[in-house]
């Protein structure tokens, strides 16, 4: 389950840097068996993709076609073979914006709000996956909430965000039709980090960063039933000298729960390494820390010469009894649970700025040296992802890095999609109509970083531009993923040269045979 706070069109703020590309390997294991195209009827059309596990997915086309009750939006249900099952037109009231979506129990949920005038008045559409029957629910939060999470578990809708700069969680039972503010979350010393759902157990966990009395930061995980009953309240004791500045957790199961994330020496957003804590029946068993310098492959995204130079410096400082200190900003994914280990995935990034000096009304002159310069935010540049395997005692048993090449985004988002099958892990992201991937198994690299173009419909198709208006890649079901976005295509398939602008969805899978065994 996931919630996308910004619409897909906002994700088009990803910028690719032009550079001379070296020869690149393509994956012999990645396949794209199916593809569907939807042609643009209007330049104002916007598309959203909502996955529903093996039930399929729903493609929402947002249009400016006006009716008396509102805009006409097209909802198209597509099965796992990317074949259309049904299509419905729903009228969305004027002023309402799609803020989030989720899938639970063969039903798709869509959250709309009026952010400009009445942000406390929400509208939820519940759409049956089988026949497209739609039910409307009007929800009021009473007070305005800056929403960041929208989840559904059993018959409960979960809304997470902030109000008055404090975190808040609101639950809404679809049968009782009554909102309820979850107690113990609204606090001046906490910041909401994540909301994770266990669909099978029908429970959810709220992860917050909390300021302690000594001004250090730590991570707290509260687990609730779908009805909002608190069943576990775990706070990590980090010691006196460290702060925990990000966190993720496993689902709560039989009293066991692991919490992992990044730590810093001070209450800084720049981390020094990773931590893993274990709880049993609400009691902390341990918390273990791992400096970035202690990882074998943390700097593997660099070229061999730079990586070797950094490792030599690390070894030299260790021999002199000195500590190695590296500072990174990390975006931590949820923890992946395996049979005998736990896998943590995080992405390193940093904000980029440019400096300019006003020289005349309406114009600017770039000058990094002028004392009167003004900094302009360019976006978050992602450098690499790290994948770390922990055993049940919190020890690192292997680690890998995965380079993210020259990508910049104005909103913080998980760039890398992680898919698992059997004992293998596939890391992927989409950039400039190219699927970039890496396959690992424990400490082994089964396939290094590869670059596969998004498969087009016809052999004669060519892309007008390598820089798409928008693109994204996400997990769908089992070991299946999808890539989707907007493409401008030139084709001679009909014998004459023609062009078309389309929204596409490509299914992505990996072979189970060959060198993956």
C-alpha cells in the first residue's frame, strides 16, 4: 500500500543531465512482455496509475470535459495482461483535487480534497474492482490537515499529516461514518515519519521521530488495530550521545518488531550511519550502530579509483585509532522481511542550489563570487541507494550500493523500486525512457547495473525525445513491476511517417531461469 501526496504530473520535475554515455550493458534477464498505450485526446489530460495487486490496476484520466456536476474523469480497469476490463466515467466536483489512493480487499479508494477553500472537507470514492460500481463517502476532519498519508485497512480509512505543525492521525470507519483522532500522536515534540499497513493482520503502525528531554532525537513506533486500539508502543533508547533521525519498522508479529534507520551525532539531518533495534513484547532487546565506513560496498557507486582512495583513507585512520566520519542524508524505505534476515534499503541525496545576483529588473546574472548572491533551490540530487542485510541479532551480513545517475527531483520520493523473488533482490529505477537495474543475492551480484530501453509497441517506433514529460516505475504484484509515463513517438508502421503522443504502461518481469539460479 502506498500514498502519493503529489499528483503524477508533479513527478515530471525530474531533470536529467546530458553527458557522454559510456558503453552500457543491457540485462539478459529483464523482459517486458506486455504494453498498453492510451493516446492523448487533449493536451490538458493527466493520468494516474493505481495498482491493485493481482486484481489488476485502474488508470485514471483526468480531463477538463465539463458537465453540470463537475469534470468528467475516465476510470479504466486493466487486468494483469494489460487488457481493458471495463471503463467508467465519473463526475468529479469542481474544485476537488485527487490527493491519494489505495487498494484493499478488491476495492480501490480515491481521496479528493478542496485544498484552497475547505481542506477539511474530503471526498472518498470506493470503486469495486470487479464491475466498477462506485460508492461516495464525505469525510470532514473538522480542522484543516496538511495530508501526507492515505491508507485503507479492513473497513478503516487512515489519514495522516500535520496540523499546527504537529502530527495527527485520523481514522474513519466506513460503516460508522465517523472520524476519530488517534490519541497520543498530536505532540509538539514529534514528527510523523511513516504509516505502514499489515493487510493480513489488519493492523497499522505509526512511526514518529520524537525529541527527548536531553534534546536528542529518537524513533517511536505505535501499532494499532484497524479499529484504533493501541497494542504496542515501542520507543528506541539510543543512549546519551546519538540521535535517530529517520526510521522504518517491520510489521508487528507475535510480539516481535525491528526498527531501523539512520543516526547522527547531533540532531543533524546528516547521518553518520545505520542503526537496528529489536523489541520483544514492548521491551528493547538491543540497538546496534553501523558507521558508513564499516560497510563493504557503501562507496561502490563511485568509480574504482575513487572508491579505492576512500577505502585506503578509512583503513589508514583505523590503523591510527581514529574514527571515520561520513555525513549523508538518507531516505529510508520500509524494511523487507526475509526468512533469516532483514533487508534495509535507503537512498542518499543532497539539495542542490545555484547562486545568482540581480543586475536589472526582470533579469539575473549568475555569479558564485558576489557577496550579494541569492541561492535558488534546484532540487534534490540522488547519488545512490544502499541495500543492507541484517541478521536477527542486528549484525550486518552483507551490503550493496546501486548508483542513481544524474537525477534531480523537486520533491523527495523513493526513486528506486525494490522487488524480491525467492532469495533474490532486484533494484530498478526509470530514467530517460531507460530501465536501470541490478540483481543481487545476499553478498553476490548476479547481474551488475544494466540499462534497458522501455520497449515500444512497433519496431518502427522512435522516440522524439529521450527526456519524457513524466515517467515512473513501481512494484505491482509478486515479482512484476510496471513502468509508465508519457512518450512522443514517431512511426512509419503504416508506411507513412506519423507521430503520436501517448501514455504507456509496460509490464516488467525477470526471468527465473539461467544465471539467476
